[in-house]
């Protein structure tokens, strides 16, 4: 379908009208705003996120390897601190610029960040776990087994997985409570005779085996339940 | 300075036949309809948008242009269904090109409203629809291959080229910034180019347990390398199109001539389709890939889009352009459309 030669309808140069000038001004303004807003920046940068196992593992591996190639400091940790200082200054500068263009982009529905498409896939992926304690019972019952291949996982809309990811790092207690209440309703619909009293939401961390390990038959993902689950009790 | 601005404004003021914008309108509205159908068929509309007491989940503040900021409109179950079906209707009107500009505006405002309401459920594909719908509002996308052109006399021989260029710019921003975000060690030799292998081991996102990827690990490494550098260098397609604008003026400079020598779309477009097809097969990401590929017509020249549409819709009532003169008409010239009523434009000198 694509032509091997450029099109015959190459534009002529008509005299410029005021509309052409206005279009050029508008396009320039829009392009500048989008460029400023869409320039890459770290989504979160604080001490807590640096202690996150994923981020820590990435930093350790990245700066360890870089230190072997270009050791501008004595240790990888010092090199990491240098880079973080620069990134922090860049982020502050970008934040100031973004604040200038944000009103227009908000109005135009064009605020944008594309880091969700490009981020580093986690080495230790999280699986969301939903457990319910029915009224009058002592133990929690596993309600949603969201591991690969389970019926619960197959029935789960992919957008819920986005929610699970967002809940893990940018949400409030009220979001957790709302999500737990939703699962309580789902449980009640399925088990009208055993209504939910409490819902426990937690994560299970998996370890991704290396390709060599898998090929040697060691594909255990060593699931480990994270401490500090969220427990919601029906009022 | 004045002459520079004149040349710059003339560049943005260039005109072209409307077929590429028409094809873009058609493909993008199909993707938008698929996005809505996906939510309706899965039965998740109330969950995503309604208030908790109305079958929804989250109670979050709305922002931006959201219609829910209007004091009389709350995200009740009825309201969210009306908005989703309203967007569906507007998307169908956009597809057939009836009241095109109004349909694009309605789609855009509803997309912003639903996106803000969705919040914790929103993913990158929703972002793509929101951002590109704004550009659709700015575009005269109903000037050809539309019922507006056929029935309402809104057909035009040429349209400004800058809206299509803005689509191209925005598409480039999406790909290049996505590529630049791939700075983690697993996207490089430092981490053994293992990013795709890790992505194929993400429970839920990857469609199947990822053990199989270990047996084709070198292939996943190639995939990691190609996808990262394809994205980062995708701006070259825009540069290439710019440099090849005047085939009779090859330009000065060796680099300039080298960049203009081949049509880079022949490399980048098929690769993009393969990458998105692979994503769709291997990962559960909704209609994200369809949404992205639906934007590729912004890279087509009008005569290419016209050939494609004529092949696809040989006897369609939407066929608004069939005159041989259009095929060779320079942009900005006065050309009559033979098969549809045309809004007459003043002839340009």
C-alpha cells in the first residue's frame, strides 16, 4: 500500500492568511506543552521507593555493572547517590516547567505520561490475594486464586490487575476499604447463606526463575506472602 | 526573522487531500468502539464508573473537564450507562462521518469524564484514546469518505495538513518517551536484555505461565532489543517524511540525503504491527494494541489512503472522492469532488 515514491500532491505555497499564522502559533504552543509534559521523569522518587525490593535490586544490578565499566567513584553506592542527586534536580526543574503548561493540557485532556508502557518488568511480581471470613466462622477462606491458569484469574478483567498494581503503591485506606467491600459483595452474591464478615487483601510475591533454572527443571517461583495485609470488617 | 516565520507558518499552513484524515477517523473510531464493547461485553461498566452504592467500587473525586463536576450529574448506574452508550453512539457517528466534528467533541468530553471516573482502573490505552480524541476534535476528519461529505455538502478537496502532523507528532511522543523510559538494566546488555522474558513471567498480564519463554530466551532477548530501539528511533519516520516532502529537491548534506534515501515507513510500520500483534497474543492488555495501530494512517500520504479506501470500500455510500484529477492535484488547489456535494472554496492564486 505504501508508495515507493513520494506523493504527487506536494503542497504549493499560497499566500499566508491570518488563519495560517494562527494555526502555526497554536501548533507551536501545543507541541511545546506536550513535549515539556511528556519528557521522561521518575514517577516516584523518595527514600521509601528506593527501599522497595524491585527498585533496590535494579539499582544494585545497574550500578554494580556500571561500576565495573566506568568506576568514577570508589563504590557503586556513591555512584548511585551522584546519579540520584542529578535526577532529583532534573525532576524538580521539570516539575516547575510542567506546572506552567499543565492548565492548558488539563483543559485539553492531554496530560500524559507513558511510563506505564516502558517501565522495567518486575523480577518479583506480585499476585493479589482475596480471602473472606464468613460470618460465624473462625478461618479465612481463599476467595480469589489469581495465579496463572486458575478459573478466578481467567475471569478477572485485565483492568483489575491495573488496580492491584496501583493499590500497591498509590492509594489511600479508603480505596482499600472500597475494594474490600466490593469483594465482600461478590462473595455474598456467590454465597448468600454465608455472608462475609471480614475481607483480607494481601499480596504474594513471586520470584522469577532465570531461564537456566527453568531449563534445569527449577521453575519454582517460591511464593511468599507479604506481611501487613489489609483487613476490612463489615460495619 | 520575518522570512523564517513566514516559511515556518507556511509549513504548518500546507494543505493536502483529506483521505488520510478520513482513514484515521475510521480506524480510530473502530478502536474506540472496540474499547467500549470490551467493557460492555465484560459487564464491568457499573464497577468501573458508578458510585459504590450503585454497583461501583471507588468513591473518588472527579477532575478536569469531567461532566460529573456538573452539580446535577452524579455517577449513578443510569448516568454511567447513558454516558457509555452516548460515547458508543458518538463513536459510530464518527465512524460514518456524520456530524463528524460534534461526534468527535462528544467522544472526547465523554472519554475525559469516564477516564477521570475510572482512575484506578484506567490503563495506558484509555490515555491514548483521551489524548488523540482531542486531536480528532481539531481535525476536519469528515471532509471525505463520510456522510457529511455525501449528504451534507461538507466534502472538501483539501484540508490543512497540520492536524495530521499533530497526530504524527503525538504518536512519536508516545513511542519515543516509552522507549526512553526503558532505562532499566534489563532493557540493556547490563541485565542480559531480559525485560521481555520478565514481562512474559508477569502473572495475569502474560496470558500463559512464563516457563515456555526460557526455551526461547534468545528470541526474547532479540525482542527486547528490537522493541526498545524501534521505539526510541521511531522519530526517524517523521524526519524521513519531512525530508522526502520534495522529491525533486534532495537537499544538502550527506546525512540529510541518507535519511531521505529510503522510505523508512516500509521498515517501521510492519515492525510496529508485528510488535503490537505479539503484545496482543502474549499479553492481556485489552484493546491497547488496536488503539495504537489504528493511529498509523497518520503516516500515510493521502493518495495511499485513498487507494486503500477505494480497495476496501469499492462501492461504499461514504465514497466521497473518485475523481482522477484529485490524484494529481497539488495541495491547496481547487479540485471538485465528483461523487459528493462539495462546499466550494475560493480558488487560491
